[in-house]
């Protein structure tokens, strides 16, 4: 067996619940020389064999504890003020905030500190932009560079687990009858998840990104991060913005309902008060609009990305069912509505078909309908002021 095969055998034993010193000694030489990109290969293979991200997460931290011995010795050369530099600084600031919360938790009576704890944990909600940048910028670049990196779906699942744990913590703190035991369990889980993810990012994800992606791609990631934002660090100086509307003097869109220049067409779709994303018949993301008030984050990095990789692992099956129903001409529309951040959101999927009825893709349209639901009576055109 070669090195990858030997480590794969070791991981299989760990996944089965065996983690003895004898097992470690058997594979020690390979464990101590493992590289970050080799781990991506190994977990990509396990995913292809049918294992789910949730199943991998059941034993991943035991593996990280072992592999960290090798991974932490690898130095990263990080350019100052780069995308990766910003992400590492955000992690540092997140860890500082967790340390402050630890001090509040030093005493055993949390009831008196509930107001302060709520404020501290609510502040951590802002760190979500860090995970959103990974999901919408870094992950797509890695996936397009090598199919092995679709293994980032494991990390996305961990993001969702942490989001759920933080939500549980805040709900528990705000309940009239405070359950201190449940609170302690949730906080312990959250700290373990966050610190573990920081380790996975800095020992595996970022070294692979630095090794795999080009200087131009790192520059593009930095530029695209401004649309999503920054967590707990001062907003870096932004490069001069380029006009996103390309001018083609002779480019005219013509149809029986009128004609538009390229500029008019771009302004038109971006003026619509909805988020639109178009997926082609091959399940690739081809286009998204840029409305003034975006609901869900989008980055140019997702262009060309498989739509399945644009969703967390636990919702991919539903996405596939919708697309297949459209492809098989069983449905034309799928409609959902959710509550998020105090807003009512309408999310609709429309099948795109040509004049021959052939399936050509799917259009996702998301709209904030909170204010629409509140409308009563009438306001006529002359009352617009």
C-alpha cells in the first residue's frame, strides 16, 4: 500500500470506533507526515463511497487531534491584507470574544449574568459573515480548481451545526425558566465546535488555498469579500471599484416586446426588488442579479459552480428533486416561504423551457415580502408622495 492507502486504512479504523495506541503506532510514520491536501483526497474518497458529512463529523475531531501534530508544524506564507490574512485575523478576534465569555462563566450562577451573556452571544451572530465568505467565495474557487475540494461540504455542515448551537444558546438564555444544565451543555458544544473549526481552517483549509489558488484568484477573493463584509476586524481599504456594466456599442437585445442595450438590460435586472439566480440545464450557476438590498449572499466565485455545492449537504436532496421534477416536466414552479432575521421571505423556483418545451434550466427568485404582507386599503398613483 502507498501512503494514501495506509492513512485511508487508519481513518477507516477510527470511523469504526477503534482508536488505540497500538493502532496509532502502526501508522505513526504516515500520520506525522500527512499533508493538508492529502486529507482532502481521503475525505473526498469517503464522500464518494456514500458517507455523509454528518457521519464524517462523528469522528473527525478524533482524527484532527492526531493529525494536528503534523499539520501545525507546516508554516503558511500569508501576504498581509489578503483574503486569507483577513480570515485569520477574524478567527483571532473570535477567539478573543470567546475568552471574554469564559470569564463571565467563571462563576456557577449564570442567572444574574443573563443580560450580559445574551449581549455577548448575540455579538457572535455577526461572525456568520466569516462562514458566508467561505461558503460563497473560498469554497467555489477550491471546488473549481480540483474536484477533491468538494469535501468542503463537511465544513459547511459544521457551520450549520454551530449556527444551530448558537441559536439554542440564545433561546435558552431568553426563556423565562432558565435551564442552566442545558445551557452549560450547549455552551460547551459551541466552544468545542468553534475552536475545532478554527483549527481545521488554519491547519487544513487555508494551507490548501495558499498552495492551490493563484495570486489572481486570491486577489479576486479579497475583492469579492467586500460585498459580504468582515467580522470583528476593521474594514480593509477597498481597491478602486470597476464598473460592473460592460459597454458594447453594437450589442442590442431584441425581441417582439422591445429592444434594450446591454447597459439597459443590466440596469433593468438589477433594479428588480428580488434576488435572481439562473442555473442552466447542466445544473451550473450561470448568472445572478445584484439588487440594491440583497437577501442571500452571492459572489462571482459561484459562477460555473454546481448548484448542489451551493447548498448545505442536508438540503441537496431537496434541490435535486426540484430540478429533476422540472427536467421531467412534472412541475413548473416550487414555492417556499421562511422567517429569517425578522423578515418573511418568499423563495420560488421556476423551470426555464424553450419554445419546444425543452428544459433549459432553473430560475431561483427570492423576495422579502414582509412589507407587502402589511399592505391594506389602497394607495393610488397620485398619492405616491
